[in-house]
């Protein structure tokens, strides 16, 4: 067993890297809802509730999320980061706290119409040191 001992750790390491590669190619996020967070005057936030799908066979860690939330073309808030979260095998719901921008909300209120609105989140998510583009919205056809 002496000279061939490196095969087992190399196989295990290769398997883990393959699963991380698979995660980066098949990772998906589905918007589930919205809830009001802290609506203080100095730091108003809303929470985007999303379902994160991990199709691999190993757990991962969401290290950070950053990005901007647009409603009807106006940037209304930004995500500055989240606390690291364990991403289980299968699907998990997570909350993404969006810090609202006063100028963005004011712009949105100026454009407000009584018809349907559209929103878009554009950013990135870092899962186990792999940065993956993150984009979702309503309507979903863009």
C-alpha cells in the first residue's frame, strides 16, 4: 500500500472539486416572496425570500451575496452581504436583506403606476469560494 497511498486522497479531493464544479454549473435560485425587515429611519431593509437549489451530494456554504434590487428600472436597494449560511443538499429557503436607498425609493414613487411592476435582482453569490452570477426577477422572461 505504500507507493499507491496517494490514490485515495487524490480521488476524494477530485470528487469534492467535481461536486463544486457541478454546483457552479447547476446552481439555481427561485424567488419565493418578500417580507419587511427593519423599517427604521436610518437603515430600512426588506428581505427577499428565495429558494436556493443545491443539486450536488455535498453541503456547501454561502459565504456572501452582493447585488442591487431594481423595481421598474429604479435601483431601490443593495445587498451589502449576509452572514455565512450552510447550503444543504436539495433546496433551502434563505432571506436576502436588501438595504433600501432613499433616492431609489423616491424615484420609484415618482414613477409609480397602478399597473403591474417588474423587479430584477442582479448580483453575485459566493458559494465555497466560487463566485456565481445571481439574477432573478419578475417577469421572469428576461
